[in-house]
C-alpha cells in the first residue's frame, strides 16, 4: 500500500483525475453529483460505486460544551436542538440521500435505543423553551435576556460542510437563535474541541464493536483537556450506569443499561444529531477490481486495508491498457455499480 496524504480535498481530486490516486471518496452528495463529471468519467476511464451497508453509525452532530454559561440551562439546549433544520439541509444539500440519526449509539442492534427521536425543527417549541426561561425576542428577532443574546459559535473543520451550515444558520435565525460559523482547518478544529475551548463543535466519532459511553460521558473525563468527553458532561447517576455497564458480563443487563444511558444523553440535550449516509460511494479508476459484492454489511469503504474494509485488487494489465487509452483517445463503457444487498431502512 502506498498512502498519500493531501490535506486539501480539491487538490486531492485533481491528483485523482490525473491517475495519481487510484480512488476517491465520493460519499458526500456535492462530490458524487457535481464532481463526478468530465472526460475521465464519460470515456469510461473512471467508474463509480454506490454500496449500501448496515454498519454502526458515527455520532455525527453538534456537541455542546456544558461548561459554557449559556448551556447550563437545559431549556436553552433543547431550544437549540429544535432550531436545527437538518431536514432542509438534507433535502437541499444532500439531495435527500442522508438519514437522520436519533440515538447516540446507532446501528448496534439491541444495544441501540431506537425509541429515541431527534428533536425536530420547530419554531414554536423553541419559543416555549425560551419563554419558560425568561427570554424575550429582541428588536432583531434574536432571543435576549438581561442584555445577553442567544448567540453561539459552531466550530467545524471541513470546508465542504459550509453550505450545510449556512442553511442551518439561516433557519436557526428564524427561530431567534444566532449561530456564528467558524471554519478552521481540520487539525485546528480538532485541537480546539479537544482543549474544550469550543461552544458548539461539529464532529463525529468512530464506532466500536459495542457502545463505549465511558470515554464520552463519564465525569472522570469531564472538565479536562484531551479527553473524548467534549461535552464536559458530568452526572453521578450516569457515572453509576457507565461503571455498571463496564463491569457487567450479563448481556441482558448491558443492553438495558445501554438503553438507559442513551436516554439520559437525549434528555440532557448535550448532543444534537445530524445525519448519516447508510452507504459509501467511490470514484475509482477502472483497473481497481473487486468481486460482485466487494464488502460485508459493516464495510464503510472498500479501497482501504482489506482487514477493515472491502475486497479489491489492482489489475496491472488493465491499468496499462487504461493509461494507454487516455493517450490515444480510446474509450470504454462507463460503469456505475449500485450494490443494495445490505440495504436496510433506518
């Protein structure tokens, strides 16, 4: 394997188009629908794959820093949750391809609390929570109290997410909440979040074989830098549940505790779920070969290390043929493979 690190996604795409990278992640709708055009696609040098999976889902969303004064009042956390119009961004930005996450540990079978529903966009519910805490609409429509505006900053580290956040900002303003957007480079965004200097951070954690609540919600990891409890969540009852979850060897008990832990996360309002793509999509040069079903239900990628992703190989003869065709103008039939074997409604 030869791994090439290119920090700018647009630059990486140009490398790919020249054949210097074999594959390119096209899961994001903007890339799949807008960037997958041009001669290399039309002439069949580069193909496309859309692979539906049934994997555990990353906790993509907004993480509220509970150490910030404005989030000490749970009503304001709930109001912020109801001001996020994820459904509109999914329709307009993602072409409706995304699926809303609801619970913190999604895709873990019996361990997931599928009764939980994410807070929907509702200006009326925002109004109810804000009035209950004594806030009033200011002259510009933003909620205020004692001269303080309900204005918070969302930090994020991927430029391709900007159109989504612009829409979210505009919709939240209708509900009387001002969202300031702070685009940082990925390293700076992650550093700020891990140092707990954010107000609201946009990120998503990787998954494990079973839910892992200790790192994210045990108080031992709160109020200190370089831990995954980026919410600074601290609650004695949650600590007891997490400790018991880690100690128990009884599956039924662990499942029951997992369900309760996720309910407490939801009830706290500290995490606002975004969406997930129940698939992955790739552009790939035609010399990248794979079987009819190139992965299993947990595959999030096929053109990575085979032990954690899919099954593929490089056909050196086809690579030579393709590169020669690029020079001579010979064309091939374009291919788009859509694999639905593991497709499942969320």
